C-alpha cells in the first residue's frame, strides 16, 4: 500500500492546476494519475489558439497552455504516473490504479481530487438510423487523427452538432484540404462560441443550418452520404424537408458527458443537470475528502475557468489534509427562470471568503438581467447584454454578504428579461 | 456604408458596427466593449488577418506531426497558400516547443513556430 496526502485522478489542466495549488498551500505528498502517455489531457490535441486569454492574458494553443503547467509540475517536483488507469476509489479514500510497470497500485489517500474530464457523446446516444459504414466518428476522434497522428479521416465531410469541437474541426479539415459541406445543428442556436462560428465557418463559407439533423446514414463499408432534415420545435424531423448529401465522413459534435464512473461507483451524489458531483464552494463532494474539478464536474467552455476552479479544489483539498476545513453551515444554490444549473450547489458560510457562483442558461437572451435572491429577496442584480447556453456566466457573493446569511438558506439565480 | 462585424478578439463576440465613407475611410466604430474590439474592427475593414494553427510533418519523432502556429497574424487571403507551404515541409525530430519551423512564411515576416515538443523516437 502506497500513502499520499492527495491523489489527483487525471493529469489534464484540471488535475495539474489542483495539484499545483495544493502544493502551494503546503501539501508535499501529492500523486497525479494520468491515463494517457503524457500529462496535458485533451489540450494536447487542441492545437488551435485561443486558450489562456483570461488566465495568462495571451492567446495560446492547447499544447502551449498545457506545457506551462507541465513545466510547473516538474519544477515543483510533483509526482505523477502516466499510462496509469484509476480503477476504483473506496469509501475510505483508497485509490486502486493499474499500469504496465507497477501492476496493481493500492494507494491510501487522505484526500482525492477527481479531475477525469469528460467524454464525447457517441452515435449510439443519438440513435441515428442507417448503415454501420466506417467514416462516422466523434469530432474529437477526428481531431486526434489529424493533430496527433497526422492522418486525414476523410475528404467530404458533414458535421452534426455545432459545439466548439465541431466548429474547430470544420476549419481544421478545410485547412487540410477536405470539403466540409455543411454543419447541422438540431437546436435553433449554436452552442459554440461566437468567435468560432465566425472564424471556423464564416471565414471558409461553410454553411451552418440550424434546427436540422441527420436522419439517415448511407453506404456499405464506407459512408457514401447522409440524409438531413429540418426539425420542428419539438426537434422532430419535418417530412418533406429531407435532403441527401454526398459525403464520406460524418463527424459528431453533439455534447460532452462528464466521465464519472469512479464517482458514481463510490456513491457520491451527482447533479442530474451537470452529470457531475454535487459540490460545495471548495468543490468537495458529498464524500468527505473527495473533491472534483474541471470537466468531470461540469462541462466548461474555457480552459481558463477549469484552471481557476481546479485551484479552488486544490486549496480545499489542502485545507482538508491540513485540518483547516471550516465547520459546516451550508446554504444551497438553485438555478431558476432559465438558469439550468449552478456550481457550487452549496456554500459553506464559515469559509470566510468571497464565493464565485458559475452557472449556465438554457437559451439565448438579449438585454437581460441576472437576479440573485436570498430566501426570495433580491440581493444582487447584474445586467447582461447577451446570455447564451454556450457561455458560462458567474456572479460573486462577497464575504460581507455571506456573513449575513444563515445556515439552510437558499440562493436562487434567475434570468429576468 | 455600414459594415457589421462580430468581434473575435475574445469569447464575448460583440457585434460591432463600422461606418465607412464612400472612399472606404472609417468614420466610426460602435458596439465594441473594449479597445481590442475597436482595433479588431478597424483591421477587419482594411486588412483582415487571422492566426493559423496547423501541424507539420515530423520524421523520426514519437508522433508523425508536431503542432505549429503563426507567431503573429497572417493576411486572411494568404492562409491557404501558407497551408501549402507548411504541408510541403518535413522536420527532423526532436522538435522543441517554440522552435522556428518556417521563418518568414511567404515573405509575410511571420514565423511558423512549433507549439509542442516532439522528442525523437
């Protein structure tokens, strides 16, 4: 049995930032477990720029953003194991993991930080009819083929879903000589960042068709084409709008799901909206000493926010290990009137710090306001010229404000038009 | 003449309106919420530029390609020409992050630099 103060599961941006912060807070015994062959996580294949604008004030590519943290992990001499798969965490915070050199690892941790990231929704989750021809893959899979392995997975491409990865891949495939025929989006709006729609589609004249989906996939052996159709307000295909599009590749960019198998298995409470753990302001889950941060907690649109959130979790885990955790007096948070979810779902009034609440809306709004209520009474109001589901929002609860609240109170955030 | 631009300087995506005179002179820039937006809208109307991120083939490395980017923004109209130049190049591993892979691409004064490490196999 190995012993560490903190075991971090996942060596992507979340895991590295959490580990570094815990170290800075005075915990020396830290181990990061990473499934891939190197640290960096999904950033390694996100070669486009635009990362780090908030955190570093400059525009970096994914690998460059990751490299800054990888360097710090080395400088701070934080231990890590790559090619290592975490299999289980127990209710006494023992982590089981496996790799080729150590075999089975049994690690007793005082605190565990979950930073496993998320996974793309596959074709099977959509129930698209049609043949099982090759050439249907997630946008992230195609991204790995092109950017890490150096292979082009197709020449004529249809993309279903206008999430950021789909948009980024539309540009990437075009730059490498493929013809991207259309991007279809089921919803009446794109969940991707505006700048990605401009830079990845508009710049190359790639059409984006909203309220539209793929209803059939054709081809034996290899994809030969897809049938698309417009959908009504209930997202059902409208008969008569079917259109055949010849292509050899269908990329799916239809959502991300936090990868919470380990979390679920140990019985940690999950939020049905985020599909991540229910956490407090330090990102501690319902299981004492287990923290979660980054895309495993809720899917982020910007890595900068992943870094900030993970630092919070790292600090919380360090406090837990060093016995500095404040006595609990929780208030709950709840999204209402168009706010789909809030992270954290609860806030400890005794922590003595400002608390940032992150949340996401369910549709687009113009000239709206964010209203924050405590037990039904408005305590904060913020104007927002533009709100979109693809862009995470936040409000800060000042510590002076928190001091006036009482345990078991309720904070509600809603949109008002 | 009016030109509507969606700013891509940051994830905000502000809608900016640029008033142009008949001779193409910029009369006003409105709708931006920061200085970078103003600069972006002016450039977009006169000399649109984009940064380019792609990969370069590597021989003898742990991967077949290494990611790279333009160290500065390139003229928007030259992006596909730059891609042709980059895809004709083959770099010998090892490559370190920050290495200049193609100096002064197409005489633009902009270098193509590696954005990750690619150790030799």
